C-alpha cells in the first residue's frame, strides 16, 4: 500500500515598497510560481545573451572566454572545452551568485511602469 504525503499549503505575504498595501496569497496560485521562477528567467536570459553565436559550444564564446580570462588570468586562446567546464565546476557557487546578481541588476534596469 502506497503512503500518501500530506498536501503542503504555501502562503506568501506581499508588502509594497511604501509598506501601506498588503496582500496575502495562499494555495497554488500563479503568484507563488512567478516569485519562484522569476530569478531563473533572468539567469537564463543572461546565459542566452552571453553565448550568442556559440549556444551549442559556450566554451567558444569570446565573451565568456574574456570573462574567464579576467577572472582567472588564463589566456583566452588557451581556454578550451576542458578548461571551460573545469572552471565552471570549480567556481559553480560563485558563478551562481554572479548569475543571481545579474538577475537583480536586470530587474533594476528594466523597471516596470507603475501605471501601465
């Protein structure tokens, strides 16, 4: 007999920047999914733009090779498949922090209008 897991209820409390308006959303609403997925959208956007022209072989992207060169000091010409993936594996935590930061900066750069 299979054991059923209890259903979890997710509650989110939103407060506007002014602090005046509050809205509570509970259950499996679209708002909760948007809050959880939004940073991933910005991460994927940065990776898509950074690998332009080299999406199937990101280690050939001049932009990413330049970023690795400035971060580590390894010359761009010597960065190949093994060096690229070795770097991404060693620095995965820092790279994820950088990608989260680019998402935050993207949200500041592309502010939604208050009165659409």
